[in-house]
């Protein structure tokens, strides 16, 4: 039983399945810029490979011409400059349950708002490792088009080589998460971090990196993480659809707090906002792919008829681009609210979200990013 040695998980994680472990961060733990390791969502397709000693682990770089070079985690630490990058990982199935509810049944784990999280990652640049291994990163031969990654338990995926070698792409091999050794569920002792791309490409427990003309042939590259038209049914033309890399704009409401008149004086939120009457304080996140910064978050308290701007909270994320979510906050007098709170976000390219799920329906339930609506009556 390969699952027998899986690590213990924090009981606060919301489990969707046990073997393999798939568990999301509860909304109550999504309110901080950095998601603590213990409640960071876990998305495993198979078991957690057992590596008792980081020194036993090796990653092999295959140049594509038959030659290869091997590194231990120690080698990586010794040979290359260390970087810290703050980046959000989001599963392509985040909010799938909302697509199901707002449109039709979808295949896959029914994630709510918590298949996403942000961490500070420490490691070395893939670009530096490839250079050392002999890959001419600034003058790539035409047969190198993709960097394929293979995990120790057999999961595999790939990214376009341009992203892998981008000087400002921050693609890394990481061994620490939020200042701690990588937890086993998140790739101990070594994982790929591809900031700005769907989390499925950030391969955990990475043991092989291959320069290749083709994308990874794994089912996770060629099938699962693709999107289709609403009409394409359950057996679409898999080869014609692109594999998901950068993700569209996303946003969610993670908390609605009711600040009652009685509590106004003592409530810190009420003081911060200078609230003078019974109010709701809403919080959430917004995030876009490709390092595109979130520039605006709009909130509606009347089901999308009228909108106001939420406050975007400051953060001190390190990295070449906006690889991390923005947290936002919004307060509204209670007497103005109708039946639904709604949020949508805008990124630096002025991309925004669809108002409903049906136009983006795909039977896999990937990229569920329509406006997030929360009924006012659910507010605690
Ligand atoms: N890497 C390996 N080796 N095995 C996996 O199952 N899952 C991928 C990606 N990398 C996966 C993997 C998917 S689909 C996601 S969403 C992220 O890891 C989840 O990362 P996390 O569990 O650290 O949150
Ligand atoms: Mo995922």
C-alpha cells in the first residue's frame, strides 16, 4: 500500500479525498497574505513518495541529445545562488463546485474557494541549473521547445522552454516553503515552482528534467488540464485543445463579517473603517496568471447591478513580477445590501471575469472563474 506512509494532515484542511489526499484550505484560513504550510491546500494525484534523507534524492537534467547531469539538493545549494520568490499556486480546478452549481455537472474534485494559496519559496533558478548542465539558454536550438518535469511517484508535466529560461520568469527548483523545509505533501525534498502558471506544472518531488521538442506525454499534460467549449461534451478532441499554462483572472469572497451596532465600539474592523452603523465587512483574494498584477477589485451588494471598489491590501512579495494574489477588503452599511454579494477583479491587461459559468462551461470544470456570488443571508 503506497499510501501507508503518507504524512498526517492538519484536521483544519477540508478533505475531498483520502487516497490520494486532496484537501483544500478552509476559507477561515485564507485571510492572510501568506498561507501557513500546515493549512496549504494539498493536491496529490498519487501517493507521497518516501524520501527519508534529502541527500538521497537526485534530480537529473537530460539535454535531449542523450547527455545528462545529476544534482543532489546539496549540490544545488552549493553551486547556485539562492533566491526567494513569493508566489501563489492555484489548481485549475479551484472553484469547480461553483461551475457545477452555476451550470452543469463537472468531472473532478469539487473544490470551493480554497484550492489556492501563497507561500515564500526558497531555492535556485532553473535557468542557472540548465546553464550549468550545458543548455544554451540564450541561444536555444530549435529542437528544444519544452522543459518536461517528472516527479518521483510518476506524475509529470511540462512548460514551454521560453518560460523555463526566462530571466524574469522566476522558475525555480525549491527546497523551502515559508522558511521551513518543504513539507512532504508539498514536494520534499525538491519541487519545481512555475510562478504565474497553473499549479499543475509545479511538479513536486521532481527527479527528472528533460529538454524536449514535445510536451510531456503524461495524461496531466495531454488530457486533464485542458479546457473545451461548452458544447464539446465528455469526449472532446483532446489533441486540438491547448494545455493550460497561465490562468485567467480569478477572485473570491472568503469572509463576510457582520458588525452589529452593539459591537461597533469594540470591533477593530469598525474602527479601521470608521463604521458608524451596522455593516458587513467582506474580505477575499484576487489573482491572475502570467504575473499580471491585479489592479482593481469591484464589489456589488445588489447582485451585480451597481459596483464599488474594494481596498487592495499592501504586501511585500518578492519576485520579478506579480506572482502573488492580492487580498482585498470592503465594507458596506447593512441597510444597503440586497440578496447577493458579488466580486470580480481586473488585471493589468484589463482582463476580467465572466458574469456567469455557462459560457465557460467545460465538462472537466477547469478554469472556473466567473463572478463569485455569496448570498447575504449566509453572512455570519
Ligand atoms: N506534482 C506531483 N509530483 N504530483 C502531483 O500530484 N499535483 C499538481 C502539482 N504538482 C502534483 C504535482 C497539481 S494538479 C497541483 S494543483 C499542485 O501540485 C498542488 O500543489 P500543493 O499540493 O503543494 O498545493
Ligand atoms: Mo491542480
